[in-house]
C-alpha cells in the first residue's frame, strides 16, 4: 500500500470535484455507471489523487478497494466482485465491464484495475494457515448482501441503519434517478450480481448521529447503558420531539443532497427540553433522512428493517409511521453476513430465508402518523430556510 484508504466519509476529493466535471459529464457518467459523480466514488478519488499527489499517482501499480486487497492477501489473486465494481463509478452497468472512456479520462489503465468476477465465482483458494485450500468466492457489496440475507424479493426494500444508513431495493434492470435535466443525480444503481440490480441511496448520519448524542448527553454511562437510556428516554417523548427539530448533518450528506458543506442544526430549543427530547429528535432526523431516499424510489411498499436499530421496537414503529407502510423486522440484524453465507449455499437455503422473511414480525404505523408527517414538514422547511428552497425534496 502506498497510502491510507479513502473511505466514503473522506471528503477531501471535493476540492477537485469542479475540475473533474470538466473532464467527465456528470449526467452521462451517471447514465453509464449508475453512480453520481460525487466524492465517495472512485472517479473523484482518483482525480483528486492525480491532481494533488501526482508522484504517488504515477507510482501506483494498481487501484483497488480494501476488499480487493483482502482477497489478494487470502488468495494471491487481484480480483473484485461485480457487486463491488458496480459501486466504484468506473464500471459500466450496461456493458458489464470497466468503462474504458471513464477510466481513460482519469489517466488509469484497465490493467491497473482488478479482474471482475460474478458473486459466486471462485477467486482462488486460501494460500496459508489452517484454512489453506479453502475456496474463496468473489462475493458482493455489504449493502447488496444485506438485501439477500434479509430474504427480500425483487421490488422489496431494505432499510439499514449502522454507522450511516441506507435504503436499497433489488431489481432485474437498472433503476436510475429520474431527476430533472442538469440536476445532480440523487440515488445510485449498483448490482448484486450479473443478473440482479440494486438501487438506492445512503445517508451519512445514522448510528453515527445517535452515538454522538449518547456521548454528549449520556456521557456518565457506558456505551451499552447509554444507548439503552437514549432509547428509553426517546420513547417517553411524543412524536415531534416537543417541537425540537434536528438537522442531522454532522458529516455533510449523501443522498439526496450530496453536499459536504451541510452542518447539523438544532432548532426550537427551550427551557422545557432535555436530553430525552434530544434523543427523540435525533431518531426522527434519521427516519426523516431515510424517508427522503425511500420517496425517490417509488414502487416499493414492502420494507424490511435491518441493522443495530432494528432491535428497537420504538425505531421500527417510528420508521413505519414516517414511511406510512408496515415495516417487517429482519430475523437477523447482521443480514450482510447471512447474505455472504448464502452465496456458498444452494437455492434451497436462499428459499428458506425468503420463506422466513415473509413471516417476519410486521410493525404497523402507529397513531402518531399525522404528527410525524407534520414534524417532517417542519424539518424539511428548516432545511429549505437554511440551504435554499430548491433543495427541498
């Protein structure tokens, strides 16, 4: 490795994003790859490296992800999966290959990128240790595998909250954002494997926001007790957080705004408010952010809740109320791991997971739906006042 990895949260490539737009057309690039021309994707990262660290860029023999590096260390092969390749912004959704035009514009050759294998293809075998000789499959992205591991069918949506948050739906064909001509794309379209597409969007501030609330307002408690108290306090506060509104942008935002310059804002604070209202406002802010993405993906009325927050009845009820549809609680919070395991098993195992998913506990929207929607309108109006009405979804 020549340099530390650049994660989705690294916004330094925004410094050279404008010049990248003179080399690649954002609308055309999105139509070809399904990835917005934004900082979390490889075109922005590679262009930033080339512009700011040209000597390092010139020394690089390969440009790979951390997963690709792990596969290499396990098997000795340089390869990636269709699922991961489709999340880079370098892979053409329609030709199922590295996009030669985009790669060339960035000053990279296809020889510097890993070979792309389908999810169940064998990369190689483990080269050393007690598991030596064990076949290693290419796999897919963690988000795509979460949908697979949940048991969601084509056209069904999975909402996941971890450090960040995401809304994803499997389809048989690419589903691109129908944004206005010239406007930035708000969602992405990836693949699970060569036969299955995955559309959706991700937010920056999911569990990350709640952990910040825990650390600041529940600092006398350890992490486990702090989260438990946060959820217990939030449950005591009615929908709308007693008028407290929180814009959650501690780390900017991805979908739907794709703005690194956004910051968090707390509005409506008065002497009657305490940490319980703050906890409730934070949970609602995460739900409102996810709802904005879900609304861009019209067509899905079956929603699964996964991730750490899925264990909270309050969260699942809140999510159902904000979306206005029942929410099924996934059997396993770590659905990505289940999805990865399913790749190594037959269709019977996958069908068994899907059958269990159909019988998952279903949480109905509560009686607070109208109040929640009013709070969401207030939340969006605050954003519009601070950052411009044209940004309201």
